[in-house]
C-alpha cells in the first residue's frame, strides 16, 4: 500500500475487522479510531453517551481523529459517526483517500447482535434504519470512492475484493515508478 486509506461507513459494516485483515496483507499500518476513543474515554461508548450525551461523544471522537499520528502508509478504520464532524472529515481528507464501505442496513443488522449496545449516535431518538438513511448522504459526500460490500456476505471474499480495490486505487493515485 502506497498511501493512507480511511474506511468510513455505518457502525457494524466491518471497518475494523476488514482494516485489521487487509492491513496485514498489504503490509501497512492499521489504526482503529474507536479503539483510541475507547482508551481516551476509559469507559464503554453507551455508558459515556448516557453520562455525557451524544454531543460530548462527538467532540471526543473529533479530538481523537484530529490527533492521529502515524507513519505512512496506514489503513484507518473510523467510527460510523465520524461523518458528523466536518473538522474530523476535513482532517481525514487531508491525510488519506476515503473509501465508503457501503452495505444495506438489513445486511449489517444480520451480522450484528444487539445493535443498540454498540453506542451508535442517533439511536436515542431514531431507529437504526433512520440513522443509516441519515448518514448515507454524509458518507457519499466525504468518500473519494465507494466499495460495495455486497450480498451474500463472506468476510474473506469481501476482504480480498477490498484489497484489490485499494491496490487499484494506489496505482491510479500514486503511479508506480
């Protein structure tokens, strides 16, 4: 991998698990912004949101993303709500190529148990489907490219396709010498 790539998409789409797997294959670094945020908050996302509110959570998420430091190349997995912060997304756009991992909410929900316990921003007053619909346009606005997860879901097939997608992007973005 020749440049930093950021994965965005709905909570549960597979950003973290795919980035861990693909970064090994592509021999790149890997950062999970949710893991950094969890360490900074020192508590679970649902508990933090309950005690401090969604706005404070989004502030902390923005701070974690804008404070990223790493060596190139790196594959970054973000939290699904990062698109609510223009500042965080501007930072990610300045340091990486952003890939939107696109999947239907039905497919995502079929892979995730107990969605409500993930600390998803917006679920306090909206359904998962409404939150997904609300975020679709934001993901599309910030993405440099879209990667369709597809159905039926097979992790290793999706990971292989994503690896090829990233390799193709790297050839288009940064020509080989």
